[in-house]
C-alpha cells in the first residue's frame, strides 16, 4: 500500500476536511439539525462524527488527541461499542450545537496539522495509514451527506422544494441499446492486491471459478425500467422475492425513490431540482428487491434478454478487470454533476450508480478485521446485506476501485443504486 509523504498527507488532509465544509455551505440553518429518517444523519452529526473518529485515531496511535474526545464520545460515536446516541436520535438533541461541532473541527484539524511534521519517520507509515483511514471514512460520510440531503429536500411540498445546487447541463442521449461483452470463464483472482486504498473486507486475494458470462455495456435506463413499471411489475407477485413482496405490500412502493407522478407525468427529483424523467439516464434509487424483480420481468421477455440476471460481486469484479480501467472516465463526485449521465455507446461499468449484485455481504476466505477499535468497522454488518459495486456520481474517486465492496440492506433506496445485467 502506498504511504503518503508528510507533505502529501498534509495536502490531502486539508482537501478532504475542506470538502466537508464546502458541501454544507448551501444548507439552511435548520437543515444542519434535521433527521428525516432513521438511516440518514443530520449534517451537524456527519461533521462532528468524522472529526471524533479522527480524534479517536490520534488517541489510538499514541498521538495527542483533543481534550474533547471523552466529552463528545456519546453524541459522536457511531456503532462503535460503548455509550452512544442512537442513530435515529441524532435529530433529537441540541447539544453539541452546530457551532460546537465547527469549533471541534478547527481544534482537531490544528492538532493533526501540528503533529504531522513531528511524527518520527519510523512511526510515520502507521500514522499515515490510520490518517488515510480517517480521511476515507470522512469521504464515505460525504457520499452519505449528498444522499441524505437529496432525501431531506424532497420532503417539502413540491412547490417549495429547493435544489441543492445547479449543476452543469447533462447531455440527453438517444439511449443506445446496450451491447454485450463476453467475459471468459475460469479461475479469477478476487480482492484488493494492495496497490491502492482498500478496506479490511477487500483483502485476502483469493480465487473464484466463474463460468463464462456476458455483461451489458451500461446500466439499465429509466426508459427501460419504466416499461416494467407500466407493465404492472410492482403488482405482479410472481416477480418478487418473498420478503421483497412483503416489503412492497407494506410500503405501497410503486416506482423508484424520487419518481413522482404530477398531473399524469412522471417527474424525477435530483440534487439540481425537479425534472422530467429522462429515459436515457441510468435508473437510480432502486432497492435490491426492485432490481431483482426487474431482471426477472425482463428475462421473461425472451430473445436477447432470456436468462438475464444480476451479477454476483465476483462477476462484476472480473468484468471490471477484463474490460480495463473504466474508472478513469467514470462519473464520480469530482464531475460535479451529482447525477448519473445518460447512456452512450461507451461502456460504463464504474461510476454513475452503484450496481446491485446478488452476493450477500460475507467475509472473504482469509478476512482479517482491523485490530483495535476499528475492528467493528465492517465485519459486524455481515448480516442480511447485499453487496454493491462500482461507485456512483456522488462517490469520491479516491474511495473506489474494482475491488471496493459497498453493502446495504435489500430495501435501501436512498443511495444512488442501479442495475447492470449479465447473462450466462
Ligand atoms: Fe462513520
């Protein structure tokens, strides 16, 4: 794993920490405190929690932590064992105030900046690795922030909903049909080989035997998904997994998150405001259950789509290797679009929207969780979650590679999650 020099790390630290402050600038004062669903945290908490984790890491590696570490443990600790404010209660407290949290950020930033040059060279690799973990953690929360803010601003009456930010115009395309790439079968290596950042869950390179398969050159589009919706896909029990059908029955969900039918016309809520549905864009904000029902519906259409299904996470990773580096051209957070781009004839596997896979989130064969307090970071979530691959238009580019494993419960829709097809 690459170890940053002290100068590089200082620069990176400043950039990532500033990005969190920049992203909250468009918020109204009320929005810093609002929590509109249990899974989404208010902005004050994201800003404070990422700071507390950095502070805790300073303490962990024997550097000087702030004097606020214990004081802020209860409100800003997350799932780490010990006393903590429940996740769904983060919108119910007024302490620490938003100003408290901003002051805390300044304090911890100063501590880190002052200490980086003083770390003895022998200890620098460990310090640097931990600091990179803290920054990668902050980048994960930045992605959450965009998805949470999109959800938050959708809650107001349609007429009073405010866009988060104007974005560069997105090109509308004719929505070229997908082409299919053949990925040869055989033994394939899965996992992070250590040449870029990775979480503990990616390590333990191991072999998987895959049958040959084909993968579609792009994500399923809004227009394609609309046919499923218009064909009564949400009302046909035979298309759904048992738990998915129960979920549809209890939630009365009829369309992807943020689709809204106004006067007979579908509209789509984006971070740049409400817009007509654009049929050539990737469909987005669907749950695993919706993705799964869609591919079952599509496979029944026969012809080219006979036997289509969602990929396993190993198929996705193998395809990503075979197709080459599609990450360089991918639409991640740095494009500034905050929305997936319309399909073109170019192959798009990474970026735009996370791709649901059928794989349950499980440890790799030689999985070793982090030592110490970070041991809880990922492993304890290996329970009833499905893996997503590839990153989205609100994922920071340095946070994702062909081995990155994201995971969410099968009903989650507020992430930028979509569908890619494979067939055997
Ligand atoms: Fe966190």
